[in-house]
């Protein structure tokens, strides 16, 4: 029988050989410090390393934290005998020494570290089987109010202990909406946005959650899990806007004064106020307990209400929830006396006004709060000046301030003005206001003309517009310079054409009759004109205008011989320029105001194209017309009356000539100096442009080009570039050194089409520096050399003759001067 120890060693040896641990360096080697990593939970009797002994070492010794798990054979084979547990010990610190035959240490001991690697062999466990918490309604979403915690004994540095939290069940589940959420990593439970809005303890005071936790970060199907129950109580939100606050104005109590408060649901909030209206002076503050204060007395008349916000923030300056609106009303006290609407309130009352009639309303003001006893005003008359014809002529309603006529009607002639002192009172103050009442005249008098008939007035029909032809006068007994006494004059009969008008002098009420339109003997030789005088203010009831407010005169217009009149200043006609001679091209008409016959004639017919029928005014052509010579063609038509004073008038006749295609095409300019350098090395070309004198068509000119003679086709070629330009090209290079005349046919494509043949002179010449060189020779208009010499000699001969005559004349004059000088010296007296 084999001993048990030797049997175990034999098994290890077989395992050692079959697993390849005999490989030098990887699984075996000399004794030295080493670290080994082994997963926990593996099968026992696993070989770790084979240490090699160096003589005189014959065996090995293992010490340290073996926990009766790690063994070493005499030959240095290190192994463990049962499964490792990282949670029991994560690191085993061992020492291995080499011994000689006598058991003495000859090498080592050296440290051997065994690191136990984790496997997911532990499930996460919640620390509590049930959690309880509370949350206030309207709490900020995302801010945790409760944490659930679980632990996992696996290595926290590996996914085996990475925990993942989630809410599995929410009871009750309303409308399938989750009101709660959990941080998957921290286990912090908070409200969702929907929960922050919808949680209401009055509807559901409590909720139950089932929360699960998984290891492996919740990403593996083989992860372990655990669940726990969470009971949540919903409490009322105390972050609410307080009731509106009333503060009595102008308080004399020491400030600041607490007026209200706000509270966040949890302690530690930081409070602040925000002025909604950006008022320059913000008289409120808040402390960190949430108490709100007014910091100074308020004046309702300055500002009667304040609106601002209270804000709660966390320690990071983030708002914990929505801001609360604070309303403060300033309560009124009677601290303002009534004020008069103006220093003097002026009213008017008509004379003869009936008793009880309203004169007007005195409206005083009070800055205190409206519709309260502090601003309730009472009115009373304190004094009337003058007290004529009696005192107490006026009443004022106690609470409305309406003034009334109390005892009798007034007369402006007696007293034109009254002054009242009115007391205006509230419950604590009284103010005296001044009232002035003016008695105004009523329109109870009608205008009366000074005479009813202004006789006859004779005017010639050419009297100038704007002339004043008559002055009329009416008077009014009402108060001067008022609407009751102002007079306006209107023509009611005899001037349907509106030829006359009447202007009123505002100071004297005199009416001046003025001509507004030209008079006309032929249409209105005699007019019977009727005037009416009236006031701009309406008459009082019972008073009407009568015959005293009307006057008349007769306007007689005498005839003036007037020149004939054309109905228009310019007559226009259109005609084609190719009309036959004798064609009627237009017609003019004129009328004589006196009905005389008219004779027509033309003036300014410089081209002799037209004639006019002297009787009918019809105009005819008498010569060919030409649009290109001038269009429109303008002449004057003279209309002269036959008999009488032979007066005449002039009008214009404009004849627009419509174009026809009657001008053949031509070159747009004179082309001279066209040349090619001789000899021609390669075919060349020149560009030219065509035009004609007819009116441009809508689509512009449209020319076609061709050579005018077939004899030219061997040497030249014409090609069209566009509707106005063409190119003349040579067909070869064998041209003589001379000038060629190239004839071009141009067709304008008109209706009917016209053609023109033009010539292009082209010179082939020797070129010097790109320019044509022409030897000097006799040209028309330039003298020859002989002629030039003759002219020069003749000029010199004439100059010589002129100089000789001048020289002789000067010599004679000098001799004469000498004789006169000698004679003068003989009679000149000697000086002493």
C-alpha cells in the first residue's frame, strides 16, 4: 500500500506535468519575491508555482498567513488545498525559505503575496427592509428627500459591487404617470416634474414604492438583486404666497415693521425680494427667517400699491421653487385737503335763462382714496358778489357741485359778471374756491339792412375778377363782437353761377360785394341780386329773420367785343408721313362770343407743308411730309373775327408724323483710312456699322449685308455680326498694294424693305510700326515744290519793295526836320 502523503504528492506531480507547469520561467523558477492573483471560489489543490532549489538547499518551508490553505512540497511545489474567499481575506502574505538537509535556512525567506481576485458571489442587500420618508407638495423636482442604501460584499472596484437602483412599483399610479424618480447610483429619491405639480395631500396623502437594487451595474442577466419597500407621506406645501397686506400710510411707528412672512419647506433656505416694478425707492426687506418688513413710512398718494416677489434659494444660489407674489396695499388716511380745479373757475349763463337751469359743475379734487369718506366732498356757497339785484341768485348742489340759477333770470345790462366763494369740505378739511359767472348776451335781435334796395349797378363784362363793386351794410343790436351780433351776407337769388361773393369786415359788419368769376354779357346781361344778412349763432326760440334782413340790387352787364375763343390751347393730330398731297390731316374750331363769323389762317408753316380752310378750319397737306425732317410739326392757327374789330386769337396745332420706311440704310459714319498691311500674311477682316434715318422700331434695326457685285466674291466676304454690324473679310492674301473700293448692299428688312449700296475704301499699303506708310506726292490742294519756291520768292520781293519805300520816306522826313530846326535856331532869343 502507498502511504497517503506520498499518494498526494504523486497526484500533484501528475497534475504538474499534465498542466505544463514544468515550463521554466512561467510556472517555475528560482526562489524570489513574487505576487500571484487567484480568483476566489476555484477548486482546491490548484498548483500556484514550482520553486527550484539551489544546492545545498534540498527542501522548502512555507510560513505566514497560510490559513491552512496554502502548502509547499519539499521539492518547492506551492499550491492551495481549498477554495479561496476574498471576503474572508483578500490578500495572503506568505514567506518561503530554502533549507539544507539539516533544516537550516540557506536562502530566504522571500515574501510571496497571494491576491484573491473577486467573483460575483454576493448579492446586494438593502440596509433596511422598509424605508419611510415624507415630501412636501410642490417641492423642487430632482432634489432628493430620501435615500435608500444597499451593500454588496464583492470588490467595490469591480462591476460585481456596482449597484443600480430603480423604482419598480409606484402605488397609487395615477394616469400611468410616475411622480417619483430615483438616482440609479446614489439611491436618492426625488419628485419628477409631474410629481412636483400634481402631488396633493388632500387627494393622496401617501404613496408606496418598491425599489430594487442590482449589482453588475444592472447590465448583466446574471446580476443579483434585492428589493425594499418605501412608504412616503405627502405633507402640505408651506411655500405659499401670503394674503395681501394692508399698511396704513404715513405710519409714525418705528421702522422696520414686520408685515408678513414666507417659509420654505425645509430649513436653510436663503430668502430675497425682487421688485417687479423697478420702483426707484423699494421700501421692503426680508430676513433669513423669511420675515418681510416695511422699512419706512408709505404715502398712498405717491403709490397706492406694491407688487414684488419673494424668492427662496439653496446654498448654491439655485432657486428652490417658483417665486411668490406679494401684494401690499397702502391704506388711506385723510391727510389731503380738497383742491380747487383752477384758481378761478369760469362759467357762463345766458341772460333770460329759466330758473333751475344748470350753469355748470364745479369739480374739486381730493388726493385721498376715491369712493371713501376721506375723499367725499361737500359744496356750499359762502358769498356772492355783487348782491344785485339780490343775494342768493345761485345754488350749488351739496355733493355734485352743480351750479344752478335760483331766483330770477339775469340781464347782462344790469350785471355782466358775478363772483362766488364756494366752500369745498371733506370730513376733516375745508377749501375755498373762487367761481366767476359771466352773463352772456343771447341772439334775440336780427340783422337789419340800412336800406332794402341798392339800385342799379352797370359793369362791363371784362371787369377784373377780384374787383369790389358794392358795399352793403346791416346792423345788429346784440352784444358787439359776439356770435350774436356778427353778420354774414349770402346771395340767395340771382347768382346761380356764383360769379359774386360778399366779404364781411369783422369790425364794422360792412359787406363788400366782389367779383369771383368773370361776368358774361352773353349769358347774364341783367341779374336781380338778393342778399340775406344773418348771424352765425342761431336765433333764440321765437325770433326769426324777416324782410328787414334782406336787400337787393340790379346788376347790368354791358357787352365788350371779345376775340374768338378756342376750346383748347393745343390741337393734336397723327398722320403717316407718306400721305398723299391734299389729305386732310386735322381740324380746329373756334367760337366768337358775339357770334361773328371766323376766318382761319396758319402761321409758322416754315416748310410749306399745310394749308387751312379759312371757313371750316380743316387742315390739309400741300406738299410731301417727312418725319425725319421734323416731327411733331408745330404751326399756329389764327382765328380772326369777320367784321367788328377784327380781333383774333391763336392756338397751336401739333402734327405728329408717323414713320414709314422711306430711308435706305447707310453707313453709320464715314469710313476712311481702312487698310491692311501689304503683303497680307493671312486673311484679315474689318468691322463696320449700318444705320438709317427712319424711326427706330420696337425691336430696333434689323439689317442684312451682302456684296453688291458678284465680281467681288472672289476677293471679299461679308458676314453679319449682329443687327447693326458686319465684318468685311479677305478671302486670300494676294492683293496688290493699292486702294480697293468694296461695294456693300445693306437691306433694312422694313415694310417695304429698302436697300442701300455703300462703298468701303480699303487700302493695302506698306506698314511702319503698325501704321500705313504713304510716300509724299502731289495731292489735291497741296502746292508742288516749284510752286512753293515761286511763292516764296514773290513774297521776299514784295517785302523788299515795302522796306525801300519806308526807308526813302524816313529819309525825306529827317531832312525836313533839319531845315525846321535851323530856322527855329535863328529866331530863338539868346539867354543872358
